[in-house]
C-alpha cells in the first residue's frame, strides 16, 4: 500500500479510518501523521462529505456489503499549497 503513488485509505464499518498510505497523508495539511488521523471518523476528516451522494454510497457499502469503485481527481499540489 505504501509503495503506491496514489492515495489509499481503509475504513471500518463505522467509517473510522483504520489505515492510510503515505500518498494519502499528502492530502492533509503538512506535518499530519498517521496517528493524527487513524481512528477518526470520515465525517471528522471530510466534514463536507456528510449528506452527499458519495457519503450515501459509502454507507451503502457498510449496510449492504456491495462495493463500488470511484476514481477521484486530486490536484497535483498537496493540501494547502497553491
């Protein structure tokens, strides 16, 4: 997972983050460490996500066990850099 150049993160059935790779950490403010975000709920990490279609789809995975795939387009600059 850490050798991947794309962001990967894993969540439990309550949508609490259980793991994130190094590329995923770069999407957070500089200096963010795994221990800063592991265990936090997705709604804490991405507050604007709650109530969106994507959030409903993620909750659907937890409730039904049916996965979905989605590609994200992430800007090339890390969080906070212009």
